[in-house]
C-alpha cells in the first residue's frame, strides 16, 4: 500500500481538470496558456506518481524520461502560443 | 524514517500544490497569475524531489518555473493595461448570460468527469501489480548504454528516437515563432547594479550548464537542464540590454538552432552507414557519442529558448558586429544609442518624469 502514489496521483488528476476548465472557459489568451501549462503539470504529476516505487527503491526511469521530454515540449508550445497571441494582438482588428 | 512525518509533509505539499493551482487560475490579474504559476512550478519541483525524480526536479525548476515564467512575464508586459484585469465573467452582453451559464456548467461537468475518469484509470494502474518490465530492461542494459544515470540512458540511448523528435518539436516551434514576425524591441541598457550582477551571473550560469551537461552521465542533470541554464544566461543578457543575447548572428545562429537535430541525424545516419541500426550505438563508443549529441542538443536548446524569449525573428544588429561578448556590457552609452528604447520599458523612470513635471506645474 503506497499512500504517496495515491496522494500525488489523485492531486495530478484534480490539477488536470482545474487547468482544462480554465483553458476552456477563460477569456484571456494568456490565462488559457497558463491553464494548459497547469494541465500539463497535472499529467506529469500522475506519471511521476506511477513511476514512484517507495522509499529506498529505484523509481521507474521511463516515465521520468517521458516527463522530462514533456517539460521541454510544453515550454516550446508555450513560446509558440505566446508568439501567436502577440501576433493576434498586433492585427488591426484585434488591436 | 518516521512515516507519520513524511505523510504530514506529503499532505502539506499536495495541499499547497492544489491551492497554488486554484489561486493561479482564479486570479483576474494576469501579472499575479504568472507569479503564482512560477511559485506553483517551484513547489512542483519540490514534489519531484520527494518522488525521487531529481532529473525532473532540475528541469522543472529551470524550465517549467523559470523560463516559462520569464516568457509569460514578457507577454504580460506587452498587454494593454485594460485587459490586465479583465473580468472572467464579463464575456458577452446580457442576452447571452443564460447561454454562458449553461456553457460554463457543461465545461465544469466535463472537467469533473475527466478528473473522475483519470482517477479511475490511475486506481486501475496502481491496484494491478506494478509492471516493472521496462524498469528492469533499463537496469539490465544500463551497463552497455554508455552512461550510469538511468534517465539519461533512456533519453539518449534506449529511447533516442523520442529525444530526436523532441528536438524537432523545438526546432518547429522556433521556426513558427520566426515566421510570426520580428522580435520585440530590445530592452534599454540596465543600470550599473544589474550590469555588474550580469557580469557575475552569466559566467556562473555558463559554468553551471557545463557541469550539468558533464555530470548528467552518472547523476541528475543532462542536456535539457544545461540548455535551460544556458538560455537563462541569454535572458539575463537580454534584460541587461544586450540585443544579441551572446548568440552568434545570421547563418551561424541558424546552424546552432539546427545543431541538436543535425547532430542526432549525423550520428544516426553514420551508424546506419556502418551497418548498425539507426542510433544503435556500439557500446564502446556510446559514452562519447552521447556526450557529442548532448553538447549539440544543449547548444540548440539554449539558443532556441533564448530566442523564444525574444518572441520573434531576431533583427540583425548591423552596427553591432562585436556585441556578443559579455565584456561589451560596459559600453552602456554606445549600446543605448544603437538600440531603440522600448516605450514604457521603464515604468519607474517614466512615472518619475511625470511626477517631476507635475511638480513643476504646481
């Protein structure tokens, strides 16, 4: 019985839902980008919780490598989304 | 170890994560939201440390909290004032209010359903006996991977395809950013305090990046963390008014951006030519090949993330051919003359001017 896995895993599920709600409903593009980032963080939390094997045990390195890849992909997606938002704001119709 | 103390720590950490996430998403001030998001990232890094994922903790602190925060803050700064405190609930006119409530309820229900489904899937995964097949496969083949850090072994050897494609994603993102328009105008040159801080900070960051790259073979670290630290050095240079971020210009810059994918393909195709599988390193060379690929990947990641902070295609500073060294930091007046000052860059100075002019009127 591993309490830590459950605790962090369920927290990850809740954080995914919270982030998705903001990404769907918020009016500001920037807040939506933050919402998607928080949603990603929740997914990472689920993956790392599954990789955890208890104190003194070596964790599973495969989900950890996935999350590491995910963090870099998330920051590049964020940068692209912010550049898109900036261009959108620069268009005369939306200025 | 005292299990009760650990449990209390876990519960506190989980509660602070949840409350920070709620606070980040609920606040109506974009600036505050970004700051809370960075705090969330740092607490998350603590959670990675607690769950024995130090590689992820390093990446989260440097990229998730640090660079994402810097990108978001730069974006907040550009927004017009009135949208900074936009009301979440004031979307449409009164006629649409009913529709909006329905939409919000549906979306909320959807999210609750998603959380429930995810939790059910997690419960299913945790209750069935944990499958250690992959973890065991990694442990068994670690000796031939060329590194002793299992996460680096997975990233750069066993699942090198994933990392190659990840670098391709980074390259695509920066090309997309370039296509969207020119970079932001540079920041005005900083005062002497920030300049001397940058003088100290940039070399330390470069040294830290080199250390993380080297140590990644047997301890937490690696190309991503090192690249992020190096990109942070670029952001510091940008904030001190260095237009070039310490990066090379034009064609050399394009080579650096493509270096990660390029080196991966070069190594992979050479191995294919020598009769080995694509990216299937011979165990004797694995260590050197991984270090070679990681060095190129670090440079590409650093250049890409630093350029992402500019928010667009860099303008070639024709006047400034030698401005890539931190030593150029001291030529403050020359640089200020060369780089246009962004309007509203220094709110304090502006308000200071305004105050003094008001006083004169009075």
